[in-house]
C-alpha cells in the first residue's frame, strides 16, 4: 500500500492550512447563521416546532369540529371527520418534511 492518503481525505487536493481555514469558515457560518448552515448540510431549512399553546389550540379546534360532526351527523360523520382531519395532518407533515427545490 502506498503512502498517498489523498483518496482518504474528505477534501482531496487541499493542503492542511486550507483544510484548517475551511473548518474555521464552517464554524463561523454555523455560529453566524445556524439555519443556513443546516440548510447547506442537510439540504432543507429546519422548521421551528409549534409551541405547546399552538398545539393545544389546534387540538381544541379539532375536538370541537369532531363533536359538532357527532351531534349533527352522527357517529359515521364523526368518524369520517376524524379520518379526514388526521389524513390532512399527515399530508401536511409529509409536505413539510420534503426538501425544497
């Protein structure tokens, strides 16, 4: 085996000084703009998670809609509404997880 480690290096062709400079630039970018650094590394912008109040509000609205469907349309309408709401939530989650163009 030869002593050439060029193919094992993550940045072939860069000198040690250039690698150190690149690492410093990466650390500076991550410190200055973590969202941009994540987008460059992972290919997507990280979405902020909804807080507890938002989740509780959405759950309460969903419960009111479900109860309304139960009272007005009966158990079948309530079941259909529940499936439709859960399906819409899943589709929304899947769309948010896909990377942008």
